[in-house]
C-alpha cells in the first residue's frame, strides 16, 4: 500500500467515485471497508494520518459496555456485544479476550454487580466469552496482587476484550485497499463540490494534498462525512448555517509501569466521583488507567472556526483525578513522576439537532451513533464507539447507496477477515512483542530484518520495537512522518513518551532513507515530534 500509487489512481480516474469517505478514523475506515467490500468504487480522504485523532486514544477496549447496561441502554449493549464477537473472529491478531475484576469493598457490591454481570452474560448469548462469577478475597488478590487489600471482601470476574486501536485502524485501511478501495492519508477536504451551484446536490469535494499543497477536484455519487468530532465543521462546508450535532467531551488516560498492576486481568471500578467507571488495563507491557469526562468547553480552548483541537492536552485536574482514584485501589500509589505518558482524546457525543446537550453532563450522553442526510445529500455518520465501527459503516453505506442510487448490495463485512488475520478456522499465532500486531505479515518483517541485520536492533532500550518496523511502516503502511511511526505504526509515544522522543532521530534517519528526504527534513521531523512528545508528559 504505497501513497504514490494510490494518488496515481485518483489522478487516473475518469468516472465519479461511487463513494467518497471524508475522515480516516474508526468510522471512516469502517465505512470505506464496507463500501469497497460491496464492490463500490471507494475513495477515502483523511486530513492527517489514519486513526490520528480520537481513534488512536481510546481505552483500548472492545466491550459491550457494562456502564451502558447500568444506564439502561440495553440496545447499545446488545449491538456492542455482537460486534465484539465479530471483531474477535475477524481480527484475532489485534483483538484478544481479557478478564476483568470488579473489586468488592462493601457487602452489597458483590450481589449487585454479580447480578448485573449475569445479565451482561445473557445478552452476549453465544458470543459470550465466559461466565461471570464471584471471587473470594484470596482469589481476587491472587489475580490482582497489587490491589489495595484493606477492606477488600472479594471481587466479581467477567470477560471482555482489548485491542490495539491504531493498528486496527491501519488494518482497516489495508483491508479497504485489498478490496479495491483507495485510502489516502494527508489529503484534506477543503470544500464540497455541488451540481447546479451552491444550492445543488453534493457531487464531490476539493481535496488538498497536505504534503505538496496540490488540490484535486474529485467527483463522487455519494459523499460520507465520517470526521468524528469534526463532523460539524464538514457539515458547515455544505451549509454554513448547519446547527451543531455534537457535544464533544475529553477523556484522558495515564500510562504506568507494569509493576503497578503485574497481572493478566484488568480492574474495573464501576463508580468514580464524576459518575464514570475507572479502568486499569494491562496493555503492551504497561498499565493504562482511565478515563475522565470533561466537556470540551471546560477543557482546551479551540477556534470555533476550525473546530476541536487536533492535539488535545490533559488538564492538570484530570491527571490529579486519575492519580487519586488509582491510589485508592492500588497498593502502590502512583505519583506524577511515575507516569510514562498521558494522552487525551475527544469523544464525538451525539446530542441531536436541538443545540446544546440539554443541560446533561457529557458522561450521560449516549455512545450510540446516528446517520443523517442533509438536503444536499451529504451523508453524516457520527457518535458511536470503536466496538461498533463496523455497524456504523454498514449503516452509513446503506444510506449513501440509497442517496446515490447505487446498485443495492448486501453487507459482506459481518464475517470479513481483516488484513493480517490468519485464514478462517485457524488461530492467530502468539508471536509476542513486537510481532503480534502484524498477524500474517509478521514473517515478511522477519525476512526483511534477517536480510539487513542493522534493522533487527531496538529503536530504544525501553521500547519493544525494532528498526525494521519503521522501514516496514514507510514501505507498506503509508507512514509519512516520525509521528506516524512512533505514535501509530508502533505505540512508542503512548508507552513511554520520553523514550519515544529519544528514539526520534533514529526513526527520522530510517524514514528519510525510505522517503528520499534530506537532512533539513530529518531535523524538522525530530524537532516537531519531540515537541509533541513533551505534551504527553504530565509536567
């Protein structure tokens, strides 16, 4: 998957695309896979990198949503549990089962959460991952030896799944390409093209190459706005008077050393001071603690004309909140100096066409999704969460096909194996770091490293990544910057921001050789990434 080859296909196109997807996060990539898999001529344009925004900053969980069950949103839970099962089947190299323990410190919690999780099991049905059950105090501490023991009565065990979000996004981009689609990063939609003037129907877009500045006008029978928290900005390209659909909120996560939770089970605290749940999740040899829920208006400032910030920053009070709550439940109490990285993401919470969130906290807004069509035919899909990306894409393409008058074709994605998945009926190999996330591509990486011994060296002694991964990212995964490699093709920035900053010069040198760039480019890339990495430290 080479960017230059895909751009050449755009330039060579003489007929309108069937579907143009604007946005390359979870929703846009899922929509592109859905459209391409149905045989529609599909182009995806992402202004930055694939999964470069919210879609790489999740809690790394594929789950039905225990909290949504508590809120009574049974429909969302049912849909998410079905999609969880499908993801486990279709991307076993990226999605794995994970046991969770809810610690019990009062006598009423055990029966209460135990009953709720039995309902969760029943809703999962045949796609369930194992029955939930009560744990004794001794069993709980055996699973979670660093859980705070004082007052602990026991726990409740249940099962969900976890994944690598940015790598799943990349797998979707490659799956779309495998199916004949054209997914392109660093291609920004700067305006919409309409037939018959400003009041006509949407018929394409003007796309600007962010690397060269060149603009291309592309025609399309259907245009899908799948830009997440920036969906309102794209809707205003269609109609400047469009009312807002979204009430974005910010959630942050802290990354700690594994010694804070040396376990193969995750911790779920079902009720924090702000009404959310708290997770402590083992991931890639680290522990992720999160999350918060801060309405965007109370968080980082943003230019209303450009929408939410591309690189949100954790607020000091959010960091303090997570450290304080983690300290209540972990025997080893983390401090700011223990934080290896802190990352913030923005949730595209859908509140409808009636202005603000109706006075409700963003934590109370549904994580369900919506598909809307403007009078000009622009299809907008928004809301939702990673677990239900496939269903969002299916719904969006159903609507786009209807708007554009495309041939009606059923969705083929329920059992579509994603790029890198082993053949159906076989299990994903337990390759270990760093090979697991590559699935069936792992042997080719090993072969590349074997042919050039210098590529088998680590990028940094505190990171589980090798130089060959930067070269592979440039050759096969459309990585264009040091950030692409260290934030998303590998997860170095999220695992240890200081180590990632120190690895930046080596990555810049490898990328420059692959992309044909010179010393000035390398220096600029290192400086830009190290400035970015500084924002992933708690200060």
